[in-house]
């Protein structure tokens, strides 16, 4: 595989609205000893990308110009001297935050091998671009923090988003739990039922809490909270004594602590073991990564406009190859 000296990448020269995100020609980054260079086929677009772009989530030492994009999928084009497990041509998905060598909104991206996993054969490149960090976050919430078991009643709040659509599958199809999914809109309801949710409750309706209580007359064993709202706050009292509540850090307001219920915040962790865990789960079930919209690289700004409008069912991606 011949790697060019330059590539197209979408980035910013200053913080600001979506219009500051433009495509330019930049040098292809070079991998260090424990890194790989990925020929990117698809990159995920997250609300966190938009917040980095506008400066609100930018690290203190981050200064434009910056190529955006924290996760994506593609084919390894080059390997570092100590990247022993990898070969040129391997299909991979990856996540790396605040990489000084640039992100995945580009034809090529560098990632440390600890943040790279083999892409399962059942997953398309487009799904892989959308599914690495969202899949890790969803599975670690269901498995590592909630320890969901067969037959339990689990509520997933914010179920129609990029993480929620995967969490519903891991809880319902992989761990065989009974899933109550909280989401709004007919499109979301249809999708979540298809993905394995036993009940879908429209969280914005006045009777939402009553519907949750009707769906779980004996209470909830666990809640995965992927978004905050007054309905979520009121639902916390439905968790049984000895139950569990988990949420990714950044959800606001954070679920309140309750006596007799374990409440835990977490971040999606990336390392070879977590990618292996994710791949085992994907291979063990009928798994799909719902794609809400796919934009070409030169429409990255429009992708940010769309994600900032909210209520995205699934994940937005950039299709680069």
C-alpha cells in the first residue's frame, strides 16, 4: 500500500460555529513506534466533536489548527516498529481523543495500538466508523458496570442515540434482559423494537412515568442513563433495593444517589482487552450499528449542523472512502 505525502482533512483554524469546519490539504501524519496509520473509510460524528469545534470541550492545551474526529474505521496502511500485533491491510476500528497528530475526519489517521481493535467481519466500514467508542461505552455500561443478567428488567434512558441503540442490543440480544427503552418519535420506537426492546416509552409525554411503572410493576433491576431529564429523576425511585444505576460521565443532571442502590458514572475505556470484549459480544449476536445520516468529508460542517439540531436516531458518520 503506497501512502501519499498529503491528504484531505476536515478541521478548524479557530473555534466557532459549524461554518469554521472546512476541508483542507495537509500532510499525512506518520506513525510512531507503537502507532499505526489507518487509511480511514468512515469517521463517527459525535456531539462531543461539535463541542470541541466550538471550544467548549477543547482541552486547555488545544490550539487550532486541529483536524477533528475521535473515532473511525479503515485499513492499516503503515505500522510502527513496535506495533507487533498488526499488519498492513488489517481492517480496524479505533478511538483516540485529543490526538496531537490529528483526528479521523481525514483520509489518514494515526492511532496508538492500545486504541485500535480488529473490525469484526460482520461489521461494514460505515458501521465500524460509527461504532467503536459508542459500542465500547454501551457494552461497558451493560456488562462492566450494571452486570446485566438474563431475565432482569433494565431501563435504557436515551435509547435512540448512538450509544443507546447499541446498549439496547447488548442488554436484550446479548444478555437476554427485558429492556424498557425511553425515546421519542415513531421512527425511534420502530427501530428500538426491532433491536430488541420489549417496551418503548416516549419520554417526553406527560404519562411517561405511568407507562414506565406499568411496564415494570415489580420495579427495575437496573438503569443505564444516557441522557438526563425530570422523567429519569423520577424513575430512579423505581429501582429495587440492591439495584444498579450507571451513566456515562457528562450526563446532566447526574442521577441522584439512593440508599440501597449503587449509582456509578463511567467513561468508555479503550485497550486491547476492551476491544476483544466488544468483538466477542458482536460476534455472539445479531448486531447492527444504526446509521442516521452519512455525509461525505466535504460536508462535515453540515454533519455538525445536523447533530447540533438534536434528536438523531442512531449515529451520524462521514463517509471518506
